[in-house]
């Protein structure tokens, strides 16, 4: 199996993927870049929520620029059947570190992966 396998397309921008161990992670369909400096944004963390009263599930996905620190939050609707699986994922609710290069490679970033790795290493991410 590839490192990440498509589980569900959420909309024209976002999808849910599964890693080799069955952990789910939301990722954009295409690489995205910092609107301030053009450096590749990296997924920082995500959290899945279910609102019982409204029968509504959503994700808050944080992305961060490793150069200037620009921070974006994306709010995405998620089908109810995926909420618990996302909440049980090892990626849920924590700052991603060692996974970032592999995620970036999967998303189609090329030589930028090494640049981002060096920047994150200098910031103490690993």
C-alpha cells in the first residue's frame, strides 16, 4: 500500500487519507503555499469535532509557514461516520513533526521538502 490511501473526498480542496496503520489524516488535494512569502505550508495539527445537538461534524485544520510563521486555520465539514475515526487517529490533536516530510512528498512537493526540513530542524521540531 502507498504511504497514504484516499478514504473520502470532502470537497474540491480537502480529502481524508489513511496511512499504513489505518490512522486518518486530512490533506489538501494539491500543495498549498504561504500567502505572505510563498514557502510551502505544512500541516501543523488538526482536530475533529461532532456537535450532537446539530448532528454536525467538522475539522479544524491548522497549517503553518516554516519561514515566516504565518498560520492558517481551515474549517471543513466532515461526514458523521468519519468523526470518531479521525478522533482516534494518532495524528489527531497533536503538533505534527516527524511526519511532515513524508506528507509533503506525498502531496507533490519536490526540492522544497529538504528546505522545509532544514527550517523545521533549526526551529527545534526534531
